[in-house]
C-alpha cells in the first residue's frame, strides 16, 4: 500500500468537536450522565456502562456537550463536546505508583475513564475491575499496513511508559510483558520492570493476541489484560502529573493523504480536523486498513485508532 507516513510530527488544529462513542468498545450498554448544553471538564463522565456502573467514559476535552447522536431505536452512537479555547482539566487526585494499594489504583483509573483502555482477553471486553488477571501484555509495535512506528512517536515518552508499566504491574500478581520487533527495538529494550520479548515475521506478528499465544497461552478459565502502548503512556503521564492528558500521535497515511505524516491530536477528534477536506470518492478508515472502521469527514476518530 502506498502512502506511508513520513517521520514528521505536526500538531493538528483543535477540532470543532470531539466525541466519545460506546461503539468503540465491546459489550457496553451506555447510560447517559449529561445532556446537550452541559458544561464539562476534561475527565468529566459523559456516560457509564449499565453492565458495570463503575466503568465511566469521560470527556477528552473541556467544553459544552454539543450533540447526543443516536441511531436506530435511539441507540446511542456518540456524545460530542465542543471544546473551550482554554482547556480545563477535572481535578482528580493521582496515586503514588510505589506506595498506593491496588484498590486505590483501580479507583483512580475508573474515575479518570482510563480504565476503559484496559482490555480483558479472551473476549476483548473492557477489563472487570473486580478481577485479577494472570498477566498483562503490551505490544510495542504494530505490523499492520501503514501502521505508526511507536519507537518514533513515543520517543519522548520513555519515562511515562515506565511509570505506566509500573502502575499496571500493581494490578496483577503475574508478569507485565512488553514485546518489540526484533532488530528494531529502539528504546523499548531499555524499559524497566517488564518481561521483555522480541518477535520477527510478517503481520499479524505485532498483534498482542499472537504474542500471547507464543509467550503464555490463555488456558480455559484464565483471563489476561492487554493495553495499547500509547495508552500505557497516557496512564503514565496521568500518574506523573495528576492531569488527564488524552493527547496522542497518529499516522495519517494512504495514497490519498494530502500529506502522509504523523499528527498530534486529542483522542476523539473529528476526522476533518485531522485530514482536512477530502473528495467524496476517498475512503477514510479510522484504524488500520484491515481492522479499522469506515468513517466520513464529519465522523470522529475511534478511541482505539492510531
């Protein structure tokens, strides 16, 4: 596929709106906590999961709830927030990674909405905060076509990744595994406090499920958790600063990209703020070309898309 992102990072402009969608997650039944016109801060809860009311979905930005988008049978599609020019972040007391009790860490991650970034296998749902996984797995590379180079986009985030890994390590009695591509480990090989593995070969070698199969297969009755490496950095940044910062860097790639490069965005940004104006015959995919979802210029980037 043509159009690999060049090693250039640009700041995307502040989007006109940001959205959080329950459709980005498996098996979530949302219950709204806001209405159109409500003012919210970054970190304020927009809705929760009826299946487990402790699991909150929070706004990535401060602003005003501008739309509650629904589909057939009034199914909640997304909650959109029009951002303030000056961003305000909800005050949430952070934790000391070295001294906090496990339940304190769980409650803080639930309160910030960062808990939704932890996925439970084998079913790919948001992790159950009352469960303890046998291990936690993180892949430091993505082998999908045109996927971002995490060594490049996370080169300033080594400290945050180490703190994030340490915090995740307090949630399991087992190991925290970090996997990198052999001969292209970058700084990932220097991350402390993890079990380190390398993999080589073609896609889907970067998929964490493939890595789990080779490192420590999931037996009947086992649960393990997985976290995307960018989300590890976001969790680590919160633990270090006490401020929820949902900034991340994504690859804008493909043969129709006006400029194939990396862009720094806030999670949930509108697609138009990332790619600009595009022709009507251009297909936009939020995520990679094999597993991503088709989107439109007036849509929003999925929370798990990089």
